[in-house]
């Protein structure tokens, strides 16, 4: 059956309509409503919501641990069957923390990266200040977009430690390619968390989960706090938390984006480029021996 999404694509109107529907509306109000609605536990409401969602996006539940859900929220944060995502355990490989589509990626040049062609942003704007961004000033980065149909949980891309989480409240712009080509410094405007981490051999790494419209909330196991647009608590969490490659670190309540930053010496894994599909655990970057 042709989905609404395919029908719109055939009309050639998808991009403009998508941008209009998801960005020229009261984003925060709709996000708060969706956050409430997705938590309703009622079989009819859940089944109807998932049916409608599947009209707009291609959802594959063949790898899901459960096929029946009590709420739309449970559907969004569904777990996968054991073994569904093999993890590349080679020591010099930094793996993809999530399923997604590789977007803008490459070298960080003079503290600046791109969200899309012609749309640069400064690391200090994303991280909140220059000091927090300094370890990756001349490093490498990768942008991984998680669509609404994909697996929403993210995992450790290496063996190491989480040292600090900085939460930056913000807007809930859609983070799809259409918006990235129209809204300047979008990632720096949206709600996000900065995870300051180090590998077992002391390379600094940052993961930046960026939330988006609808259910813009981020759950991190390390701090046991749901970060969302109405959160009023502390915005910095200092806590040393060890993890192993492939270990689950948290999830988005809905699809969004994870930015990965590594220092100079790391390189994107051969064959990867903007538009490449990724699975959690797949090789994303290679890194040098211990300093």
C-alpha cells in the first residue's frame, strides 16, 4: 500500500509541506501535547496511533523484542531482539552509537562544522562555551540522524567513561534535511545534552544527543533524570560512569540526531559518506594508538 509519504513525494510537494507542518507551528506546545498523548495506556488509542504513524513512515518491527505495546511511548522506545545489532569489537574502532543516516561529517576546521552545505556553526555555540568545545577544535565529527521509524536507543561506541553531562535547554525544531538547509545553527538552538567522555586509552570523545519536535526528551541511564523542555533542575551533572562498547546509554522519546566528536587523529571509517545508512555497532571511525 502506498503511504502518504510516498504519495507526497510523487507530487513533489513533500519538502515544503514537511517544513511547514513541522516547523511553522507552535513547536513547544505540540511537543508537550505529544509527550502527554504518547503516555496514554489504552489499546485502541495505541493501535490507532501506530497505524496512523505507519501511513507516514516505513516502520519495521521484525527486529523488535516486543510486537505489542500499551502506549505510543512504548512503541517509540522499543527494544531490539538480542543479537539484532552485532557490535564491531576491534580496539581501534569507534562504532556508531545508534541506528541512523550519516549526515554532515568530516574534519572540524578552526572550531567550525556544518549542519548542511552552506550552513556552518561554531562548536562553542553547540557545547555552550569555548572551553567545553576545545578538545575537538581540530578533530573530526559525524552527524547521525535517527528518523521516527528507527530504533531510538543509543549505545556506547567504545570502552570508556562518562565524566560529565551538560544539559542545554532549547527549542524543538525538526532536524530533518529540509530544516537543516533552512534554519541556521539549528543544532545550537535545540534542546540537547553534551556527554563528555574518554576512551579506555584516554582519547576525549563527545556525544551530543539533540532532541527535536514532538517528544523532545532525552533519557540517560548514567544520571537517571529525564531531560526535557520543562526541566528546571541542575544543568550540569558531574559523575564518573564506566561503560563497555555496545552498552545501552539511553534513548530519545522520539527520533532525532546524535553528533559524535573525536580529536585530531581519528578518521571516518572507509566507505562512509553523507547519506550512508548506519546501524548501531557498525564501524564509524578509526582511532590511533594510545598517546
